[in-house]
């Protein structure tokens, strides 16, 4: 969804909280997927640094981060990369020195409870199941309201149970990633929509961003673990959340294969899993009064204890950066920070 639309929906939600933000040594907001990794990293910082971390969703976190007023966040977590229009918005609000850190990988998981008979889906089926409008099937791009009610409507090989998918709301970067990697990718497998994506990308984008509001897709909040709990209690429902949440479910949830590939550390790190994605955080480096705390958090995030073999972030469910990526970013951190004295 375009940033202007997100701002229109989110401003009322966050403006009060921003005005009441308390002074902390380090203030972090953003992605529900990245949230547990930031909490774990913060636990490994020295005791003289207080860290306040709020789960706002990627889009909500960026909105707060871009506000340069006193009490605005120092760091925002994101389960997708910052977009050009978001950078422009930050610039317009006086946040001009932003450092981007890609710190690991994750897979958007489509999961179900162990009693479900659904085991595998394609991105094309996900589009046809969840998009608000789909082609009529007459060989043209004439769009109709999505008529599919059961998975069996998509293929006789799928279970004859209702389409019921619990996923994150508009504030979520996981939703954005799911739309990009699953819904849009599935739409492009239909020739007429693939042509539309080239000829009229804005219309194509509007189409794939519009998910169903008739109960097949249910906005279930920012908390991945709450979505997972809902799916555990459902015989037919699916949930959309990060790979780490699947691992923490300890076998009570099962991942659906997407285009024949199961999410795993190996398939996420080599991106053969179609819904693999990098994770990020962004730091406001235009705050000399907070620079020491920001630098210490950044260093710890890429330390050997955090990112090395068996590191605490991997134990938490993060798919860590490769050794080559780690070496590159550690060099960049060293070069970037050597010019600043703590």
C-alpha cells in the first residue's frame, strides 16, 4: 500500500503515543517479526543502557521513526526494506541521517494446525484464494469479486474446507512481504495480469494489495504469537507469520509448502523458499546525544555472540547472515564509527 494511504490510517493511532513518549536511553519500535530479536539483543547490552522496545508493526514504526520530535524512536525494526517514498518522508521531517542494517533472514510462513489436511499451496492458489478481485476466467482481464469459498474451488486436489486465513494488518511489514512474495507473484502467473504488471503497474499494485474482506482473510493483529495461537485452536484456519514463530510453536503448528518448498533455515538462507526475505533495522544517526547507545546496540547485533555459529539470535529463530555478509557489515560499522568518539 502506498505510504500516503498508510499514514492516513495510522496517524490517529500513533500521534497520541508519540506525544507521550518517555525519555529512554534507547527507544526502538517496529516490526513484530524483528521484535523478539531486538529484545534478546537488548538483554545482552550493559546494565547501564535502558532500552524501551515497542511492537508497532513495520509501517507504524517507520511513521514514528520519521518524526524528529523529542521522544521519537532512535531505531525502527522492519521486516522489509525502507521504500523511497518513506525515505523522502523522513527527509521532510528532518530525519536525514539514516543507517540501514540488514541483519538476518526470515521466511513468511503459511502455517496450519496439525489436524489440517492441507499440506501444499502455490503462490497462484494463494492469489486466487485471497485477492479481493480475480480474473473471471474467460481469457480476459475482466475482474470479478472473488467467488472462491473453499480450497477445493481452486483444485480438486485440495481439501473441501473453507478458505480461512489469519494474517497481519496494514501496519505490518510481514503483510507487505506476503503481498509482494506470494499474492503479487501468484498474480503474475496469470498471463493477463502479468501483462498488466508491465503495462500499468499502479493498477496491478492496487489489485494485488486489495485482500478479501468477506472472512476469507482475517486481520488478526500485529502479534505473531497471537495469530499462531488462533491457528492452533482452529481445525481449518491458516496463519501468516514469521519463521521464528513457527519454530517457537514446538511442533504444534505445521508449515504449508509453497510452490513445493518447505520453509527451513537452509531454504530461507539460499532463498529457494519463495517467501524468504531479509530483515532490517534503521538507526537515526543524526542524534549525537544518543550516538553511544545506538552504536553499542548496532555492534552487539552483529557480534559473534549474536550472529556466530550457535549465536543467541539463531537460537531465537533468526536465520543469520553469512560469514561474508557479516564481515562486510562489521567492516562498515567499524569504518562508520571510527570517526566518532564515544
